[in-house]
C-alpha cells in the first residue's frame, strides 16, 4: 500500500475489536495475595510464579498490575512462559525491575499468533495505559497530515489530525501544524484547489476572496469545469508524490505557450504558480536527494536524559523535523529505548518505506516485520554507512544534540523557577503538580469551570479537565468555584484517598482574588482537606502594561513580585493558559448549543435522518407539526421511525 493512502489498523487489531477473538486470547490471572498493599518482593514473585504455571509457550503480551489494578508494565514475548519466568528470579533483576515486582499483585495475559503481532499490541497498550515502568513516548498530540479528499466532484485540500477515516489521499506526517499550514497555503497558490467546506461550497453564488487573491479556481461557481479541476488535482497528487520536477516543467511549458500566444494574463498566473512550487522546494531544510519516502532517527544522551530527533521525508521533500524526549528511560540501554520509541511512534503514524537509524537494534528484523503489517509492504530499517544518507544522519544527530542541550537548559531554568516558586509561596517542597482553575460564562449562560495541569516538564494537556456547572448559580463566580472544587476533590477522595496515584496537586492556583480564595478554602474545608496549598492570583490596581499581579494567601496575606521577575512571568503564563482553555471550552459549548436541534432529543434519530427530515420539511417546527402520513413520506424514514417521531411529539396520541 502506498504511503499516500490512509493506513488503517489491521482487522481485529486489538483484543477489544469485535473480531479480536480470532487473533487474541486475553486472560486475567487470579490475584493470589491478600493483605498489605505495600511493596513486597516475595508477594510479587508469588503472583508471577502462580501465573507462570498456566502460561503457554506462545508469543503474546503480559501486563503487570498493582493492588489497585493500575498497570505497572507491559511487555511482549516470543514465548510467554519463558519470558515471565525470568521475573520470578528477582534476586537477579536490576533495582528498577525489583521495585516493579514488589508492587505486582496481578497479571493479565494476551496471546497472539506471532511475535510481530505481540510487538504491535505492546505498543498499543503502552500508549493506552502509560505504565510507570515502560519507556514512554511523551507526545500528547497526533501528527498533522494534508488530506486531499476524494468524496466530492471537486476535492478539497485540508489539514487533518487523528484517525484517517475519510476517503482520500493522506500526505504526511508533518512535524508541526505550522509546516502543514505553510505548505497548504503554497499548494493553494500552486494548484488553486479549494479549501472550503462542502456546505460553504454549495451555498456560493459568486467567488469568494480566495479566488480574487488567486488561491482558488472557484469551482463552486463554475469558473473551472470538473475536467479542468481534476487535472489540477492530479498535478497536486504528482507533486506531493515526488514528481515535483515533472509538474514544474509542465507549468513552465504552459507559461511559455501562453506568452507566445500573447495571453499575458494567463502567463502571469502560471508564473505565480511556478513561484509557489519553487517556494515549497526552497523551504526544505535538508537535502533529501536519493530518498523518496523515509524517516530518519538520531539519538543523543546527556545528564541522564535522552533525546530523539526525527526527520520526515516524503516524495523526496523534507516535511519537517521534531525532537522527542522519551520518559522512564532509567536503567535501559540506548538501543532498548530507541527500539521501544520506534514501536510506539509507528503505533499511530504510517511507517515509511525506509527507516534510517543511527545504531543497530537488537530486534530490528522483528520491528521491520511488524511495520510491514502496518504499511502493507516492505519496510527497510538500516544504519546508513556512506553517501548522502550518512550525511543526513550526521545532520539529524547534530540536531538531536542541540535539541537535548536546549532541553537541559530549559529544565535547569524551570527547576530554578520552581524552587523560587516554592520559596515565594512558602510551600513545603518544590511542586511537581500544579493545578490552575478558572470559570467562564456570558451573563451566567453556558457556565463551566476549567482546570489545567502543569509540572516540571510543562503543561500536561492530557490531564486538562472542564466542569459543566450544574447546581451553582451561574451568575455567582464564587458558587461556581465552590462547585468545581467540591466535584474535583470529592472525586479525588473517592478514587485515591491515599494519594498514591500522583494526581493530587502540590499547589492549587486560582484565577481570582479574595472572594475566590475564600470560596475554594471553604469548599476544601467542608471535605476535610486542609493540607493542599492554595494561592489566588489577581490583577493589581493598575491593569495596564505597568500592572502587577497580587497573590492572595488563605490567611488573608497578600504578596507581589517585581515587574520583570521570571517567576511572575511563569505564574502569568499559568494563569493565561487556564484562561485560554476556559474560553475555548466555553466557545465550543456555545457553538454546540447554537447548532443543536430539537430533533436531537428524539431517540433513534441520527445525523443522516435528521438531515433528511430537515431537507424534506424545512424546519424542526414543521417536523413537529407533521402528520404520521407526512412523516412516512419523508425520504429515508421507515414506518417504524415515523411512528417513533410522531409518538415523541404526541405522547397522548
């Protein structure tokens, strides 16, 4: 399968899939240890020993869980019985694995048909459970792609993230959203493809601004016919597929013909398209000559931290690079870290045909076999030895070293700021988890609370939360803050009363003043929580450029920081992030409310039937007033569905 096509998971790709039973067999071993949940090597070894007795000599994946069922580690094996039995001899294990065994209280086993399948499943489960003893690819965003849709007579070009379900051609991955946006803008100038939604397209009766600035051919108002647009689409596919030189030569030839025919307006338009093509090619940061579809990975290590630099080459073009910093790498060799990193990286990203790495891996052949299943064709994993590939790897390695140096410098600065934060706010220790709270509403409507989380590594966006305000008066900020705190910490007390999961905050930062502080303090005291540090941050008396934030303590004291203090900038950044998240969540909530329809409340009426009903009757009100016979005549509505709709609006007949 070409990398241009969306690469879906294999059928029954996980044990949870309806057809998964054909490939996977999952069993949970009996928890055999009762009593203390404290680490105990003997107890953990006993659990593993009892599990080993029932294990087959088959490939598969095993999960080790603690007393609360939290996954500690996910591993794969060519022969489960042999691999898991190694943990029983705990005296031969390194300290890291001894700690893991001492916490193990149950195991879950999944058998597979091959070791390659086990490797893929291991990566999926690591991404899903994020165990404490596995190498983790710390990345909370999927990679962006360019999607050229194929479900319309005039295909749309667009940025895409997430599952590749829509019909069309996918080009990527790109290293960042910025690189995608820049490329799409240039591609619009080059091929004049539309980027508007289908609904916007269908409503146009005259060209939009993009046509005026020569970034669209206006197929919505027939400024180009279907055949002419299809030719532009094919040129775009050729260009993105690695045939950029041929596309440029074709445009140059057309420009010369237009100039010879004295059609200077068309010649100027073709000249602008040629410049766009040159811009795309000129923006390449590296020389990818000789490579068509490849990913390049180089690793650097320093100060106990590991960094991996990735370059993405598609169609002979460099589509950006990104640095990664895997977590939980202590006690592992660099080869083991890179191998685990690659397995997790390609769990969501389609594997390139060529994968270049800077060192030999112990299971490179197994990785290549697993990636072949994902790519639907041959995947080569190799260490470059000479020529242009060797030069590219050297450049990737330089980038890895520089990115790691920047990372260590930033971490040093961050650690210093957190130490200053602990001193300024009189905290018992440097905070590892900071939760920041804010509310958002418009005159009391669509009110919600927002929580963002920050740690030593920055914002933890996968732990952000929003709270739809339910019981509090939505025109009372204090009552809303009390509700948010009651729900957040009431649930924390139920789910983690011993505070062992790491999800209890070391500092709660509130966007507000004395009133908000009093509300939060009262809410936590009612729950019996008095040891979570609280600070409220409010703008000072002068809100302009010279304004300074005031920090309110629970005991009524106030503090301020110098205007140019790095710590003040850090706290402002935390406050601004929760403000941004709250406003964004509130805006999304308003949008959903605006687009909501009374038909949404009818059971069994999905988007397709709702659209058919609205197209047929015009408005939801007319659907409500329709007779049973009229409903039955609507396209796509059966007699049973018509009866359901009629009964919903006429419960008394």
